[in-house]
C-alpha cells in the first residue's frame, strides 16, 4: 500500500531512492552476516581436538560434533587388561570432547564479534551439556598384571619341599592291622575246629 512502513525501508513521504538504498544496505548486511556464519561453519567442521591419557598410552582425536577421527595406542597397551583399556579409551575421548564448546566459542567470537550473543550462548550451552568438562585423570598407582594379550608366562618355580626330620628321630611305623577273621557257622567259640562230641 502507498505510504506503508516496510520495516523502516519506506516511510510516509520518504524518497523512493532512499528506500531503495536502505533495502540494498540491508541485503548487503544480511549477505555479509551469512558469509560470516558460513565461515564459522567451515572452520568448525575443520576443528580437531586431541587428548591423551595420563600415561601416554592412548591418544584420541575428535571433531566438533564429538565423533572420533583418530585413535592411537602405544605398545604399552599390551600390558593392560581389556576392561581397563576400554575404560581408558572412553575417558580419554571424553576429555577431548570436553574442549569442544570452548573451541567453537573461540571460532564464533573470531568471526562474529559481539553479534547474536543470545543465539551463540544457547548453542554453546547445548555443547557444554552434551560434552561436559571431565575431572583430571588420576595417575595409575601401579602397572596392571598381564592380560590375555601378553605372551605365555613362564611357569612359576615350584615351592621347595618341607624339611623332613632325620630317620633316627622318626617314630617307627605301626604294623598294619590284621583283619579280624569271622568265625564259620560250624565253629564254636569254646572248642577248636577238631572237636568231635562223639569221640571219647
């Protein structure tokens, strides 16, 4: 409609050329802002964050979306039990992911300055919720025992036999017990086997 205020671009009685100039400025500013956000997106996609375990056996690299791009081991992982190895991998991965929000925030600040603070704060809060900060990994107390990844272990030396007392001090062995013979039915407890009641 004639004279309608189009978002500040055209006001009643405004010069049509001035309105056109403002529209072009707005479009140019929008295009420049889009380019800055595109630069943020491209640089964010190239981010790689790496963390290592405290003993240096494991190294994990992740993208800004948290996915793992690289996983490195040293030969020392062969002495780790499988359960411990899995736990160390997850802990190291989480440590790498914990830096995502900070690095993305730095990238956005470099390209956007103070622009869209509320939107950026919401995005970074979402990243911090997905990838929270991790506590420092404690130092391993001692080397873990060997696992099924290790080579065959040498058999432990058998324990020495207990010392025996000299033969002179050993008690004599008891004679074996004689089995008790069960009497036959034709035997009598008071008479021998040759007893004949009819004989004089």
